[in-house]
C-alpha cells in the first residue's frame, strides 16, 4: 500500500480479501484494465524469505514467483508517471492474494465481484520474458477424509480402518486412465492419518488435484474420482461387516478451464510489444494463473512472463538472475499502454 501511494496512485486500499490496489485515472474515454502480480507464495508463513545475493543472482523462496512480478509492477507505474504519459483508459495496479495452492484464486474472484467495470486483466507472473499465457487449465481440488471408530490394533481387530479405506482409494485412483488431449491429469498430493503403529486409525485424509484443459473431461474425471471415494468407504465397511466408517468430501478448489482466441487484441498487443523489442513472442500452452477466472467469465485476460532468468520455483532453493530484466518491464509498459491508449498518440486497442 505504501509503495503504491508513494507512486501517486489514487484510491489506494486493501480490500476485505487482502488484495491491495490503486488507480491511475484515464485522461479520456477508454477501457479500464487491472494489472496485478500475486502477493502470496506456496510457503508456510514461518519460512525465512531473506534474500541472499551471490554473483549477481538473488536467492530466496518466492523470489521469482511472484516477488519479481511485484517488483516489475511499480516499475511500470513509475515509468508512466515520470515520463508524464497521459493514458486514455484507466489502469488499476495491484497485488492479489490466493493465487497459489489452496488459495483458489480467491483474490481475483473477490476483486471482480466488487468491480464490474473492468475490461481487461493482465497478470505479471511466470518465467520467460516473452511468454504469453492466454489459455487456462482448470482444476478441482479435494480433501477426502475417512473416519471410523478406531481402536487397539489387536484388541479391536475387525474394526474398519480409516487408513485402510484411504489405501483402497489411493490404489484405485492411481489406476485411473485419462486422455492426453485435451490434457487431463490427477495427483494425490498429501496424505495424513493415524496416531500410532498399534492403533486402528480413526481418521485419514488425502489432498487430491484433478486437472484438465477441457471442462467436460474435468467433470468426467471428477465423476470417476468421487465414485471411487464412496465405493472404497463401503468396501472397508463390508470387509469387516460394519457400517461405522464414513467419508467426508470437501472440494476446496475450483479453477475453471477456459480458452480465448490467439487473435484477441489483448494477445496481439502483448505479442507486438515483444516484437518491438526484437523478440519473438511465445504463445504458451494452457496453464493455471490468476487469468483463469477472468477468461472463464468472458473478460480478456493474459499472464505475461517476467524479466531475467529463474529456477527452482516452489522450492527453498528458488533463485532469480535479474540480468536484462528491464526488457520485460518495457514490454509490460508497452502492452498496458497499447491496451488503454495514449492521449493524442495512439488509440486504445482493447
């Protein structure tokens, strides 16, 4: 908030979801665009994110994803301000929450529920300074919890076990078959449960990620997955002639798959910005970004890559080399101005 205020943006505030944003008013009649980078990382709150610099490179968890985006965003604001550019359409600059993991895009979902007048969205996120992500991979994320009476492993033998039910489900899920095109995948990411080696587990759970580039295939995969979850709970009860084991199903993530044409103005303007710097734009395969939600509700949206080089994303060894990173800032600047227009110089292209 302090950074955006110092850059002269108006109406700088934090909303109820935790997004922070400010407005640069337009000087004429043009589209309103929201430009953001995400504030969250994949790491627990207690993670040491102190930046270590070695041989011109920066090392820290989250340094690239998306700290670099959060650095490029105010650089663009400063460039527009110091150059005295009169943008035609309005631009909202900000940081969003909930992009990673279980966040379920809650930041952009909340922002666009509150702002009904936004015509386009641009996310500064991801490696590859000339990469343009305009297609959206969808995902459902589940926490599945089996719960039974539990008991002593010897004295209560014959009691249905939460971990046994979970094991049945995991084995069946691992045998699922999905199609290659549109790409459709599944993964059991985390497993927990039980209390002791000599106790029949009362509770066991797993976190599951289902993904596809197609809504119909995603829904089909979800159907088979839920069948397995219910069937394995019944199977564990039948195995022991009991009925006390239950399964609780919690879908905590819903990122819609969506597509838009590569000929959309927002894609073409970003491509032209790369061309103007002598680089070849790279239209990427579908991915999961903050732009997913916007494309799914019909708002033109892309994620564009950041400057410099990156490695080890989502690990404690994450690193960033900022060499030539200014080129990506120039590309972002031209993309934004191309979309909203510059008074007496270029019309809005969005």
